[in-house]
C-alpha cells in the first residue's frame, strides 16, 4: 500500500512481513526468546554491548577512567549481536528486561544496570570523575546528558531508520526527521560556539554521551548521511568533534565490541588493556 492512501486499522496487529532491517527479530512483546548464559571474566564490571553509539558511550567512559589511573575500573566487555537477537537471550534479559544494549553487571554488589545514561552516572559517581561535584556544573551536565537521551531517538529511530533502514524511502518521514536532526545539530553548534565542551571547560559524561551520536554524525560516519545533512556547515560542532576524537581513550573506546569495518579498528572482546596491542585476526573472527 502506498504512503498516500494508507489508512491505519482500528486495532493494530503485528505484521512480520513489514520488512526493513531488524524486522526479523523485532516483536511487540518483551522477555527472553531463548536460553543463553552470558560469559563472565575476571573483573568487577561485566559489560555486554556492541559498538553502536549507545554502547560506545560506556566503553569511552571506562577507557577514560583507566586513562586517569583508576585501576578499579577494569572491565570485561562481551559483544551482543543485536542483528542475531542476542539481546533476547535469557542471560541478557536478566540484566536488562528492555533487551537493549548496553547492559552492565557490577559483581561487587550484584547490581544490574541498563540504559546508557544510567550506567554513565553510576560509574562517574562510583569513581568521582567526569561528573562535577559543583551543584551548578553537575546540573548542567545532567541537562546535556538528558538532552542526548531524549534527542537521539529522533536521530536514530527517526532519521536513521527512515533514511537508511526502512524498506522504502518515504519523503514525509525523511523530511520530518532530517529537519529535526538539523535542528539538534544547530542546538549543539550554537552552544559549542561559546563552550569548549558541553559544560564549559569541563569534559564530562555529557560529552561522552553526545559524541558517539552527534560527533560521529558530524564526521559523516553515521548512516552515510554527512553530505545529505550538510554536517560540515556546523563549524563549532566540527571543532568539538575533532577535539574529542583525538583523545586516546575515545579512540580505544570506540573499538570495543566492534566487529565490522577496518580490522585495525576492531576489538570484539576486551578483557585487559593489552588487548588493544595484542589483538589478532583470529580474535576478530572468533
């Protein structure tokens, strides 16, 4: 049925033949579809994730903490292949009943953590870094962290889905979400005209949350939409994007749980710092 004459039914029912990427695994109910025990490594923190923007937020924070000499932030990271439905395995659902990456287990207290923003706040508070103690700066950090959490679904599930993944290109949907995405880019660009980072001179979890989505978009590496959205025109956002991208911890963090693209930028599993230097093609394909 074409876009112009579609009429919603009185009661919506699940159409498994709707097409589009992930249509074979998405469903309108929650819970596990199969039994699968998650592996565990030696460290306190066990991360189950994928190097998508939401997953990269957390691995960047872990690597930034380790860069600061916080050895207690060592972690094991295992890949969750969302295209194969790993997020619906019983072990993963036990940590995150919402079946989305990332999910984190703190073995010290048995706490199960999900939602990337929640994980960022928890880790920053645990180690007293990247979340200012000053009341005003902390509130500003939370402003931008919650901005990202609320805005990115329009970029990802909205623009990204209809521009890159939907089974057919719908002009109305692409125009609607392209307009909103460009509005968000403009919000960031204007803010960064007067701020080095999202919270003035302080590099915080707000930067770590925003960069994997909007920084990578500004690099032209998200949805292959850089030219379409004219991302180069946002000069202040471009400056911030480059500045964050040059950080060694960011360069490491975006590699973790990545198994696509240039092999030099992949680290399928991460268990210790030396994994970045000793990774082999066998590990990447394992």
